[in-house]
């Protein structure tokens, strides 16, 4: 782990406010309208071009010296170098950006080569994702959904408190923020209908989630233990698990969600490292019953990450907040999720993505999906443009933002934002 | 489509018997103990090295002339060239191998460069698999399992006759035949127990399936219609969907199978093209009720592929047959599966794999899993070594074979074979 002093500051202008101070240094993939995808790190309103930094010889004497893993269209090569290399990279980048280091600060030519305004570049999906898994680890969310469909007394399934329930998602449809989403079509069946019908989904929802990227995988038959999990996780993003509730409801028995989810998952572009998040570890919810030993976790397994979601219809001039919740509410933490995922010997790969599941908090205004916010359509919300929503309408833009609050700085995730296009 | 005359024969010795006559020409990935993975085609007991054939200029005047897609560690580059290129490749390969063509037949030097005995090479996973989806398309299998767990009257879920139920599987653990499988560990809960316990699965099962590889994918929001499906499917393999029934039973509600399946899926090494299978198309089961229009299929959607599975314990000198079934029993055909999979706009990629689901036939001796063969453990089978099985024991080898019978020849899939190693 390499934590940067909360009091540190950078010579980069406008880098002390907002999501990307020197304490953050999240990785992403960008091009500067030159079709050359490479790794960058966000600092203030800029991207630092790490491929160019490497070419300039500034990663010498690190584990990354020989191989320019930054001149790649995804983070996978960097990831595969492992925890020690990640720490060295972070250390080197922070040294270059810290206020009193003249190497970049005073070299206008070099600085002009390696610094780009974020507003002037394109960002891309940061990782070549092998497999995408989605968990279901918020007790409040599982309880809300269970109560709606099975009643309060049977809300949680018998397995829920014993293991982090999860399922395989679809990797090919994970999109970067800004890629708009077509409303899916599919089979649905009204409760009173004799037979299903085909058409555009009428119950299009979001799920406020976060995702973690596995940096390094494991071999078949060699689980990642809960103690090792931390060293395998590279970093985190915001994640919107788009859900068509009507398609999902008809199809999901007995093998789980399929086309109700597979059309799209949106993620934020900047991968915030576990190193940057280290100061924000907190106790998670008390687990009762005690998990089996392979899931046993001592210490701070949760992270204090504030999360908000917003809606903006085409008639609205600015977004309206839908909910405010926190990543720390999750019952099962990431280390438990990863230990569980591999305990059967499943081989995971560098760059695999795991979603947290919808993150709902304990209060009504901290629910993480329209299904819960509008309680199965029974409590519609009114937008500033006067229209009502139970689920999303075409033209609605959905935004999720997240950040950690440090002393005098914040570690932000930026946002994941996408607009709903009519069914094609 | 390019079908090779059933009466055609090749100059390659021993190529008229067995799985790989000139009418088959399945693709695989091999190396000749030189760490150089490339594309080959199986012909009789040999592999024809297509990378070397391309280097020799023998793919000139085809869509593949400029780019040696065969000098690659997987079939994805060939796949991405599309249906017309696949047809041209098949045509060119068959021309080179047909009995009266002297180009290779009479050129000993060239022949020695491009022909390898299969027994002298290593085969590898043929495709870089993006996503793996597994369907559940055998009515007999779904009925058997449903009857066991919910009784005869509620055997099929309400959605089953209306859509090909499927779920996302895990791509990182698809292994080639010959890779042995560790018995998974995991959480299970006995019906009478108060709490779950952790240990090696005691109910390790196979599922006799086939898989199809998507050759070319689709763009987000642009479904592959049922009429287009044929041109997107590259070919098929045998598939064993390993299943730990006790882990699956405890975890699968409500999001479907996860760790009960994710540890391993085994496939056969040679991808038999849809072109080679064209002569074996037959009518599938009558579908009642009539599927919705997007799933409507006229003509022969099924394929007559004979399938058998075998067990061999460490004490047995040869395998014993467990079951004999046929791919044609599947209720939902591949074209319907693919149309359904993409109807919501899901983007699929070149090289994605779709499993059929367990293929059980209408009779007791055509069931495709130990769960069904031994009817939930109530009808154990006795092996020639005197031991009994309800599910598999450590050291058991499980083999699936498949073939189509033509007039005077057969199109074989070879086999998928793996041994069960003790839990690690």
C-alpha cells in the first residue's frame, strides 16, 4: 500500500479541489484525438500521459522500467505486474506531481507533451474485462426486494446471511460512461395475461453499484484466501447495472437474470486504486450469524464512499437527486466476495470485474434502484419538469457520483452517466 | 454453405474411417512441441497446418489471402472474417485434400512441412472466449429435474415453453479436453442441518451438452434475427458442464447457479463447422405453444448428432457407457437461442460460446446427467469394478463423444475427456 499524505499538494493547477487531487491518482485509458489509446492518470482537470512519462525514462528503477505497460489500450498489462509494481507506479507518479518537485513542473516542453486537459481527450473502457460477476451484497436492498415480492417474513432467502450471493453477468456489454443505452425489447408477461408478449421494456431501472477490478487472477484450484484478497484487487469504479424489471421477472426462474440485465452495464472511466481508498476503510455491518471461517474477516472491511444518483429528463436543465447512500452499508465486503468467488477453485483473470450489487442504505432516501425508490411503482416521484416517474422514460439521463471525504481533500470517482435511447 | 460430396475421398491415409474424413474438416489450435500455436484442420489421424499452408501461398485468391489468420493462437481472427471467408477456406482446404489433387499429395517436402500426426502434437483451447452462456433447452432434462424437485405437475416453469431459458456462465474456466478437474469445495447445507458447512462437494456431476461458437458478433442494439443466425454461427463442440449439485442447491436462489458450475466447463478441441453439419439437419420437436414471431423458425432447425457419455474409474481398463442421446432432441434450436440472446440488443462478440444445456432424450437410457441417470441418488449404478456411483468419485474419468452418420462416412467431434482430481 502507498498512501499519500492528506496534506500533500501538487503543482498542477486546480488539483486541490474536486475529485482528483494528488491523493487520488486514478487510472484510465484515453486518446488525444490521435487514435492512440494509452494509460493516463487523472490529476485535477488534467490527464497525465503515462505512456509519454515512461518514454521520457521517468519510470526507471521501478518494476515497470523495462516494459511500457502504459502504451496499451487497457490497464491489463499494468495490472498483471502485481501489487508491488502498482505501489511503485503510484509512488513515482505522486513524486512527479508533488508541489516541490521541479522535474515536470519546470520543464515546459515535457509538460506540454504529457499533460492533457480531460475536456480535450476521449476516455475509453479502462480494462479488457474477462468475466463480469455481479454480487447482491446489500442486506437493505435484498430485504427491500424480498419484502416486495415475498413479504416481510420471507424477505431474505435462507442462504443470504451465510454467503455473498452472486451471479455471472455479461462482459461484452460493459460500457464506459457517456455511451447511451437503448431501451431493450423482450418477452414480458403481465400477471393477468395468459401468454407473454413482445415489446420494449416498460420497467427500465438502474442499480446504484460499485465494481472492483481484479488486478491479478489465480490458477485453477488455487483459491484466493480472504487474507490475500487485498493484494489482488486493483481498484474500483462506479457501476450502473441497468435492469429491465419486466423482462427479468418473466425470465429469471430458475437460472437467474439474463436478458433483463445483459443489454448494458455502465461504469465510470477512472479506476480509483485500493491504495487511494486505504484511508477510508471503516467497520462494516456486524455479521450475524458468524460467517464460515473462509469468509471470516477481522478489521475494517468496508469503505466510506458517499454515493448519489441523479435523473435528468430532456426537459430538465439540471439533474435531480434520486438517492444518497454509502458503500459502507454493504453487508458482505469485497474481500469476502473475492474469497467466496474463488473458494471452489474458480480461476479468475487479471481484469475481471465484480459488481457489489445494488447499494441501498437503511433509510427511504438511500435506496439504490427505482424499484425500491418508487416501491414497485406504488410511490411515483415527480420531476421538476412536472412529469412523474416509476421507472425511466426515454430521454432520461441517469448519473451516479461517488467520493470519499478526507481532511481537506476528497477522493472522487467522477461519474457514470448515460442517457436512455428509445428501443431500436 | 459449402458442403463436400459424401462420396468424396482424400489422398490422406486412414482418413476415410473415423471422425475426420474430408467431409468434416474441423478447426483446432495446435503446436508441434515448438510453442508456436497455430490453426490446424483435422484430417484422418493428421492435422493439416493451415499457417504453413498459407505461407506456401495456397490461400491466394481467397478473402484470406492477405492476412495469415491461421498463424494465430486461436480461431478468432478467422472467425472475424465472416461467413464468406469461412466458406472459401473450407473449399480451398477440401480442394487440397481431395484424392485427385496432386499439389500436396505429390510434394513430399511440402507435405512433410504441413502434415502432423495428431498423436504428436498438443491441442489447445481453440477460441479466446469472450462470454460463455449456457442454455437449458432440453425439455426432457428440464422436466426430469423439475419432477425431482417440484413434482410432476409443476415440472416445467411457466416461462419454459415460451423462451429458451439461459444464464451467463464463466468464460475463464472453459478448459480443453484432457485438462483434469479438481473437485470443488464450497458451502453446502444438508436439509436437516441448521447451518451450512464447508467442504469438498459430495455430489459432483456432469452435464452432457454441446456448444456453438459465434463466429461474428453484433453491435449493441442490433439483434441477430433468427434468419441471420445461421451466418453468425461458426461451429460446434462437445461440452461437459461440470456441476456440484450440493453447492448449486444451497446457493442458486434467487440469482441462479454460480459456484456450483463456475469451477470448470470442458470442451472438445476440434470445432466442427456448421457447413460440415449441414447435411444432418432434421426437424426438431414440434413446438407448442407457437413461439412468438421473433423465435419462429421454419425448416430443419435441429441436427442429428449422436451423443454418448462414458465413465472410467481408476480400476477400470476401459470406459463404460453411461448414456446415449441425440442433439436433435433439443426443444429450442441454436438459431432460436441466438435470436433470443440478442433480441434485447445485447452485443455479442466473435468467439462467444453458447452451451445447449443438458441434452436428455425421451428414454431412461438417454439422460444427460448423473442427477437424472441415478434419479437424485435413488438408483445407483454399478461399475464393472464392482463399485457403485450416484455421482462421481475422485479418479473417475468422464468422456463425451459425438458424431453424425452419413452415407459411407461419419462427421465426428472426437471427444471431451477429463479426470476428476481430489479437492485441493
